[in-house]
């Protein structure tokens, strides 16, 4: 594009001739009167490496006669070190990081400290109800004076599985004793949270505190009716007394439970519990579920405080098969998990059955119809002894 006159040039215009060089750009040879053109800039091709000061620049790279190792000369005139360690430095003298850092693949997995749920994925009580439960527990704390007395009558009742169930005022439905140690219950739709407890307790600290080599297990089962609705609105566990009757077991101090609607286990947990088996586990209609707690005196331990002398393990069974077990004193998240006081063998523990909404079930406190055969056989033998 031409940036000049706006007038178009005619097609017959003669193109301009080359302009002659000005006189100052020509070079006149001395004596012969001839004129020549100035030399082009830069050096002739054969002298391209000649510098402007009249000398020549060296060709790139080292001289042909230099050894190969001298080709490592740097641009600043110094030399780079040769590759590899010095001649007197052997491989054995090098730092072996693999020996300093152990292989962690053989170590056991770390505890799942942050597996707790903030909320249940299905049903949740209101925050007001949780605060009411906390206030109730503060007003009625558990204490050792609740432990039952060591009497022959009480000992025989527990041994034979002759337990009663106490229904709280919040319970909306029926609960009938079918025979010794067997109770059938059904709640109405939209029933509020309720906690049914057994008396006598399944574990009496004055009677059952384990001795060396002789652990004690408290266990019972709840069988869900086959015609129950798909969601099983029931929880089974243990609690020290007293316990707020309008709250499900496992939510407050001195209690633990497994909830059937979300399949989570709760130990003094007002949040969302922890997964018992996996994220898909739930109670189902027709299922037979059992929960047990075993107290074992530690080897060489005397008769000091229960937390220091007794190991406590909880098991959960599904149709006669143990599907979960955990140590009550497992590693926990100190900020989220609350104390397990009351569950360590120094307080009485009653069966605790939580209900809400509509559910149809049977509670088996005596062993005759238990699905878990190992515990059934052990308790039947104990009854005969």
C-alpha cells in the first residue's frame, strides 16, 4: 500500500528511473578519474570471522588436539566438574535413603479417626430435643449407687433370663410379655423417640465384674417382624441408668447402640454415629439382630478402677453371624468423641431398645431363640450350672 498522493496515476505514465547516487556516496579512484561504488557492509565471506578490531575470533569449540574432558569448559572461562563421584568416593559411601526411610506398606492402616457423621443420612432428631436430652442427663447423672444389690433372687433372675422391660411415657404402641425373657412390641406411625430399658440389668457390676480368666458377656437379640415396613425404625444397645426416656440409646452418656435406619453405631454420640459395616448396611424386615458386650480382666491387673483393669469389647450379630466388633477404648477423635464413662464395667448396664415411627419387633432376653449359636450355647450352659 502506498501512503502518498490520492491522485491515481495514468496507465500511460512512464515508471520513474532509478535515482543516481549522490556525489558523496561515490568513491573516486586517485589519478584515473573513474568512479566506483562503496563496498558493502561487513566482511567478505571468507573473512566473516574477522572482528572489527582487525583480529579474528576463534572458531567455536575446543582445539582439535584437546582431550575430550576439556570440552566441558564453561563460557565464563572456568571448567565444570566431571560427571560422577570423585575417584576415591565409592558407591558404599553414598547416603542410602531407602535404608533411612522404612517401608510403610507393611504397617497396619491408621485408625479411621474422622469416620463420624455430622448427621444421620436418613432421620435426625431436632437440635432442641438434643439439648433437652443433655439437660436431662445433667440433672440426673449416673452414679454407682444405682448398682443393684447382690442378692440370691436377683442373681437367679438374671441367670435365667427373667428380665422385665420398662416402657417410657413417650412410647406409643404396645409391648407384651409372651413368656419369660421374650417381649413383643409394635409402635404406631409417627411415634416419637422412646427408649425401653430392662430390669434387672443384663450386666450387674456387683455380680458380674470379671475375675482373672473368667470374662462375662451380656447379650440379647431383637427380631424384626417379616411384615415390617422397609425402613426399620429401631435401635438396640446398652445403657447405664438413668437414661432420658425420650431419646434413642447411644446418643448420650453411658449408652451405646446400633440404629437400624442408618446402620450406624453410636457411643455417647449426638451427631451422626459411625458406619457399622459399610455405607449400605441397614436392618431389614425379618432380620435377627443381636448386640453383646464382654468384660475381661486384663492380665496381671488387680481390682482397681474398671477403665484401668478391664477390657471391653462390643459385638454385633446379624442372623447369627458376627458382622462387627470393636474395642470400647479404641483410638478416637478427642474433639468429636465423648467419654465412655458408664460402659467400662463399673456400672450396671441394662438392655436399651429405641423405637420411633412404626416398627414391629420381638425382644429376646433369654437365650432359647437366639440366632447366634455360640452365645446361645454358652448362656444355656450357664443357666444349667
